C-alpha cells in the first residue's frame, strides 16, 4: 500500500476496491503506528462503501475500531446514500475458553479449539485477530464464523444458569433475550433468554472426508426408517419421504455431496371406513447412480426393507460418537415417536416400531440390539423389546426407551432428531420442561426439609406458612410438609407440557431458538484468555446451550484561578465523586418513568432545563442547542429503554471523566477571549455520552441493517461495517433511534454539569457556581445531515464521525450566534494526567475533512495490556506526586487509563494544526480527575 504526502501531515492512498481515496491526517510517526494493525484496512473498507462522497478520512488520534476505524469520517448523499451503525459505534466481547460451541453437524468443541480453522491477521497489545471459516450453529440454522478473536482478560465474569445450560462470559458480552440484547449485569433472574437445549457429542477426528461421511450417516439413518433405494426400470433411485421443509434441508445436504435432488409433492386421496380425506406428501428423489451406489456401499438397505436383512453398518459402529449420533438422529427423525405426555406432566415412553416379514424377525431383533448398543454409548437405556402385532406373514416389533425422565432427557439432549424439525423442537422443549420440573422439585424439597426441621423446633404451621410461602411452595404444600413426610412432586401450578410446548414453538417460529428463564446469576473474576467469533449475518451462535449475540465532551468555565482552588482540591474531588455517579453499571440519582425517558429522547436538554437541571442560556453553548430534531422513541427497543432509564445523569467508566483543569497557555488571544479563557483560569471538562443506552441502540441496529444486507443479497467486506440505505425502512429507523441516543447524551452531560455546579457552589461558594458558564458541548460519535461543497457543487450529506468531532469555522449556519464570527470551539481531551486542548475550526477543514478534526489522544495500548502493565494504585500515586489528584471508581480503571496507554496528545493536536483543519486556541493542564 503506497501513501502519498499531499500536504503537511496529510497522506493519501487509493487501491482497487476503493471508490474514493483514503486521506489520513497524521505525522509520519503516527502513520507508521497505524500501519501496524487493521486501522488502515478498515479505512479502505469504508472507502469502498456504496455512494461514499469525496474521501474516507482518518484523524491523527485514529486507531482500530470494529468495522469503522475510530477517528474515521465519511459522508454519503443525504437522499439516497447509506447509514452505518458501525460508523457511529459498536463493540465486540468475549467468552471463556471452556464454552462449548455447537456445530451444525451436532458435535461440540470448546471455543479455544476453533483456532485451527483460522489464520492470524494481526496481533497487537495482546489482542489476536484471525480470519478464516468455521460453521457454527446459530439456533435455527447454520452460520459461518469468518473472524476469530482471542485476548488476555482480567476482570469480572458472569455465570448465567438456565434450564438449557450454563454459560460464562465477560461483563460486556451481550445476551439475547426475548426483549433484545442485554448485558450480563442488566439481566435479572427469570429474564427470558434464547437457548438451544441440545448438547450433541464431543468432536473427535474421524477421517479426512469426515464431513461427507457425516452427511451420509444422517441420510442412511433416515432412509433406514423412511426412504427406499428402489429399482426404476433398470436404474436404482433413492427416494426419501417426509415433510417438505425437512426434505428441503436434506436436499441441501445431498447437493453438498455433489448430487442433484428433486423435491416433489403428491396429493393423495384416502378412505378409511366411511371417511374420505386428502393428504399432501413430499418426496425427495435422487437419480444419480453414483449416489445410490455410495449409499449401498456404506450399508444402506436396498429394496423392500420389510423383506430385506440389514444391520447398523459396521463403519458406523466403529465411528466416533458424533457420527453415531447423526445416524441415530437420522433414524429417529423417521422412526422414533414424537415427544408427548400421557398426563399433564408425565411423558410417554419414546418408541421404535419395526415391521418385518416373520422369517426376518431374528434380523429385526439384531438390528434393534444394534440400536440399543449405540444408545448405551450415550448413557441412554432401552426398555423391553416386544412383539406389538402379528398379522398374516408380518410381524411388528416395538422397543421403548427407558421411561425415567433423566433417561429421556439424555436421549433428547445428546441425540435428538435430524430431518424432522417438529420433533427436534419438541425434544428440546421436553429437555427444558424436565429441567423445570426438576427445579421445582429441588426447590420444594429444600423448603420441605426446613419445614420438618422448624416443626421440631416448636414453630407453628401458621408461622412457617408466613415465612416460606413462595412461587415454589404455597400454603397447602407447607401444610402437607408439616404433617406428612413425603418427597415433593411438581406442583399443580406448573403448566402442562402441551401448553409449554405450544409456547416454545411460538418462540421458535419468531427467534429460531427456544426460551428459558435465568435460574441463577453468579458473578466472579477471571484471569486468562477469552474468545469470540464474528458470525456472518446473524451475529450469534450457541454456547453451552445459550444463544449468545455515543460520547461527547463539554467544557465549563469558572471565575477562579489555580491558587484559589488548590487549598480545597481534595474536598471538591470528593464532592464531585459523591454527586456524580460513576463506574461500570452506575445508576443515576434520578428515576425516570418511561414517559419521561421518551421526553428526554425527543426534547433533550429542554427537558433537563425545565426540570431545573441547568440554565436556559446553557443551550447557546451546545451543539444543536441540545436537541437534534427527528428522534423517535418508537424505534427504541425495550432493552435499550431498560438500560437507559437508570443511567441518565451518570459518568460511566473507561475513558469517561470529570477533570478540573487550568488554562496553561493561550495560543490565539482574540479567539480565547471570545471563548472566555484567560491564563491560570480554572475550567471543568466533562467527558461522557449516552452510556449503555447508546450502546444498546448500536447493538440493536447492527442486526437490523445486517438483515437488510441479507435480504438484498449484499456482500459485506466486514460484517461490523453493515449498512442500509438512508431512505430504506431500516436506515430511517436507525437514524431516528440514533437521534434519541444523541439527545440522551446531551441531557446526560447537562445533568452532570448541574451537579458539578452544585458541588463547586458547596465547596467554594455560590458566586463561583453562578460564574460557571458553558463554553461548548460537542458530540464525538454521530451521523449528521450537513451541507458541504463537493467538486464545486453544494450537496446535502449524511456525515459519519466515529471518534471524531465537528470543527466548523466562522460563518456556518449551525453555529450559535456568539461563535458565528469566530468559529466553533473544539474540545480535545488528553489522557489522564496529560494536557487537553481547545481548538477552533479552520476554513480549510470544510474543504478537506467535511469540517471534522480529532477527538482526543487515541489509544495505543489495549485496556487489558494496560491493566497487566500498570497497578492502579501506582498510577494514582505517580500522578499525585505531579500534583494531580485522581479519584477513580476502581483501581483497575486507573490502570487501564494510564497516560502511556494513549498517543501523545501534543503530537495529535500538532498534526491537525499542521494539516490546517483546526487551530490551537488554548492548552489546558489537569489538577484533579474523577474517573468512572
């Protein structure tokens, strides 16, 4: 890749596949850093997006993101261009190494074992990204994992226990609930998760062509029950019978083997006694002689199976368990009875029927013994073999599966059904139902034991009923436990299996998976490698039975100088820490109703001011006057609503902060005066965004636009860079939802600013609080409709800025009146303990960067590497020795935000000034930091 220097600190490159050039604003040293990872590769992908205008841009603080590089800027026509959630913000997170990942072939591997299917693309700061292909089960269908990532992790993990299984994941890995994606710390017990309660068998290498043999195992199993290899004239033909939807899946398998298959449907009239009816049946015909001969060679029965001897093929008997499972599940898909109950909760024994002519009885018994032996390897017992019917020359044998629920559960969880979706869904529902019954019995047994114990201690029935009545045990159960000493059964309140199955079938039709309540949530700590996939289209996969799938900155002035603040610096830091909630999962002091949250999303800062969080004149210093029009709360998911309601007025974690600074140096005196600065002055910087609410909006809509791409057969260079047309239903919905997140972020910073003012008023007096005017509030992650000149023509564009900030010069209509003749203040925070800057927009920026500039220092070290390299206590102590008071929410956040984890802010700002896209107005130095 060749880079041409086209100006000071400005580089250009263009390669095949790029619709426009890539422009990078950076010093030569910074450009070298960007070449070491995928930052430039991601910019190249952005430059290849449809309808992109002029250039794809990268700021000097730019570094690798997901899909769209952080520090990236791109513009598209407003009327018929595209919008990409990845161009605003999105994250990816990880699972622990023991997580069992299901293959579409019904075997499982631990996630760390998938590394062999991928080749490394890059490695940086402990993060290893690999590219390749691996098929994984997403729930209702197979998916293709195209990227594999692993990295070191040292932090909180959540163990989520469901009826389907238990999954362990890092604190930022989303779960999929029926209400949308949610983070582990947000879900509560009884929250309904998508699950796939099928375990299968552990993978074991079989042969070089094992995937081919696996498909043959399924087909032969099914054909043994419901198919035939029959002569049609002088030719042999393979015919399989079943439901159309199931045979369509079989057709895909046959085609994977390289043969054509023809699906036909027949309408047949039937007459039983005096009743006539019509049925519609489906058949899959394969005419290939080679295919049929291969089936025969592998042990498939030929001709009329009632008159032909056959056994389980010897190669199946010698194969690994996962191949045996495929054969059994194929056979069961044709022959094993469907899961059902004889009473409200009691299951019928699953049965296999086999018809033979009488002289073949011995062979039939031998075949069923083969099946019993295979089942025994899975720990599944069979019942007694019986002659169900003798009629003329024919005999029907019947063999049941052991009727204990634990045995039936093993059958359905480990083997299940192939080519019979209805039975497979019912089997997985049965696994959940048996687990639910067991949970009730276990919980009721715990209560029964307590009742018996406390009765002996002299407590009355009434006292125990008042104490222990719950969803597990009503007063009647406690009464029986008090007077009788019997083991508990499932309560009458439990739904019947029929009701339960009907509900699960409904969930499956919507989500492609079943649903389980969370039984228990355990929080712990983990240190070691963690792993994740990028799965094409669906962005989800099955792990341990569970289906797993906006910020800105504001600056405040004061009328104080450094010498006046220093004597009470620790007091003000403590007051700020107390008044402004911070840290991972932090919740605000304000409790919003759903209607109030809707009003925040639509009205932004106006809502805050009307509720006495700030002053009316604050709006003059906020981008879009604190409210971007067009927000639509109906486009927000229930999950995002749930995440947003408790987080308004919170700082959050990571690189979010409150910082007390002083003006160290003025570079442009006239502009600084217009902004209200003078040297030595104390200012307060607030850096935070839309918190989990904005993250959830991005998570929700990355799937929505992926759906658009799938529906329209659009091949994406990177799934994380998914997009949809601006004028599409999906694109319009995302823009309206994103605006809700923007207004939430403006309001969040407004409320925090109000509490900062109150804190200063309490510590330094009301005259200080009254002096605290806002300089400006500008968003960092946003897509906005703006007018720009492109190739001499005025165009209405949608400009994506991800980790970049708007930097308009004087004269733009978007600026508030007080800055119309000066230009927009641009607030650039540094890393913890280093300088920050205030810039002003430069006219050249409109020509070359759509009026954009950098947004901060930009990371050069991953958070996990920073934690490994630094101790939070030491970082805080060293900054203290330099006269900077730091109050972090945790020691780990102090370590991950250590100054050397970021680029040199002086070099970043120098680069944008060299490039001419913005000019330095003032340099700020910190004296105190409150970290989320």
